[in-house]
C-alpha cells in the first residue's frame, strides 16, 4: 500500500449538522493509498460505517431528475436481458429510486440506513435493514433463495471489506444470474482531477483493472462494462459466475493502463495536480471576494464537503449553499459550516458566482438556471481545472 494523497482533517462528508452540534462534530484524517498488488485505490484508514450509514443518512438519490431517469433506464435495460420477470436484490437501495421500477413481488432490498429501509418496506419491497456481507447473504438465501439479479449503485465502493461483499454476492446469485453494479471510476477521477471522489464513504475507487483481479478471487468474472456519465464518470460492471468477457472489458483495461492506473507514479502526479487545484481555487475565490462579488455554492454534496474542507473555504467566502434536499436545508455543511438554504426556482439576483458543488449535473443545472446565466451570472468549477465556466 502506498499513500499518495493527504486531504487533511475532514468531517463526515454527509454529516450535515445544526449549530448546536458543532462542538461534537467528528473529524478524521483523509488519506488515499494505492495497492500495488490489486491496483485498487482505497482510503488509508476506513471510517466506521455506522458513523456514516444510519437512520440519519441525508443523501436522497431521488432529488435529481437526472438520476430518476438514469435508474429507470438501467432497470429497463436489465429487464430486457431476461425472458421472464427476474428476481432482483438491490444492495444499498436508498430511497427506492431503482427498485421502484420493478414488481415488489419479485424484488428485495438490503439497506443499513433504517430511514430508507423503512421507506422501501412501506413501498412494498421487503427490505433487510442490514450490512451487506456473507452472513447477511446466508440469511437472505435461507429466506428467499437465490436470485437472478443482484444490483447495486454507488454502494459496493462504500464497503471496506469489499471482497467479503463480493463473496456474499456470489453466495446469493443463482448460476446464470447477473451481478450489475456501478460506482465512480479511478479513470475519470484521474482525468478530471476530481479528488472530491475521495471521501469517507468511498472506501475504494474502482477501476476495471482492480475489479477484475478482486472479483476473480471471489468466484465472479466481469463479462461486460458500460461507461456512464453519472457521478462524474462511473462504470456499470456486469459480472457472473462464468461467462466470456465482451471485447470491451479488455479494451477498458487497456485504456486504464494507457493512463497509468497500474502505476503508483500516476497517483503521485495526480496528488501534485490536486495541490495545484487547491491553490488555484483559493486564489480565484479570494480575488472575486475582494472585488466585492457575491459567491454561493450549488448543491450541498459530499464532494463539496471535501473541497471546502481541504481548501479551508468557509462562510467568509461562500455566503450559502442551496440544495433541493429538505433534510440538508437549514443545516450547515460539515466542517467549514457554510449555511445550507432551500434552493429557489432560480438563483437570487444579487449572486454573481455559483460554485458547482454538484458539478456532475452541469447540464441539468445550466438548463434550470438559464435566467442566472443570461443576466451574466457565472458558474465556477474545479474540474478538470479551476475556472469560471464560459470565460
Ligand atoms: P451528488 O453529486 O449526487 O452528491 P454527492 O457528492 O453527495 O454524491 O449531488 C446531488 C446533490 O445536489 C443533492 O444534495 C441534490 C443537489 N442538487 C441540487 O440542489 N440542485 C440540482 O439541480 C441538482 C441536480 C442537485
């Protein structure tokens, strides 16, 4: 294991809090390392999962139209692969954004955040309020038998002992069944310099290269990969117990090798770029602020928790963050304590610049904010480099 990046003292990325909770806020040292054997990028030290994923979990996937459409289309692609209605188990089902596209009679969920487990149970989907691991897989097989499809989005990369999670999938998948999972990729993180993919919840950042090695050790084989735009660049991996990989699998591994994802030097260079990005962002925002500009941030994302804490950017620079998620509103961004307000239909007339905390939804946000843009308002982003968009 080689540590290549130190993002400093960080709070829980989704630990939105009220002012009377500032004193008890939890912080940890966020560092990323590279495994020279598996080529996996992981956190140097994992944060205890129960601190992050519990009944207070703030991230509601259904708050973005892009994601609602995305999961409807994922579900329809999966249904097309089967002649009859498949039995589906979703791991990390959040607010039901994916599973609601399936018939409750044949679909099951596993979700350790009990606020969401309760929600999907109330929607008619039997939901196990458990951590996904070998023990849970045995319990579920005993109750419902093996399943045709195991699906998981932005969840496998959250599990520190990911090998145990993959063995658990292998236990519950029937022979001939399909394991479909999607998570952000190291490939896009390196190309976009999007260091804000590294945070407490992302125990690992996957590549096809690293996954092919690890899945093989767990009795699973990658048979297909689809690159996706969501979450700043993700891969949807299709794996099964035996099968022939489509040519795209090796092509993806070759592209990953061509940018050096198998070499530790690549990650050290990335860390240099990250430090440069911090300097550039602090400089840009400080200059705009001294020119008397009003700057806000758009989307109280985990990613923006990482960026603002790493760059020590607080309410002296960013007036507020607007977000559509009710449970985040009227709270503060973890660590730097920038206030979060409900998102108005259009950015307030007094605002000059909006930093894109949710830069991965640039198209959706630009469409919504055409009034802001047409009156000369500007977005700021740090990916792939710090800049005012359109200048
Ligand atoms: P996402 O990138 O999924 O978050 P994370 O970094 O935490 O994985 O961001 C979604 C957040 O952005 C969510 O809190 C909703 C918010 N958001 C808005 O407030 N307005 C919008 O128009 C969009 C698209 C998202």
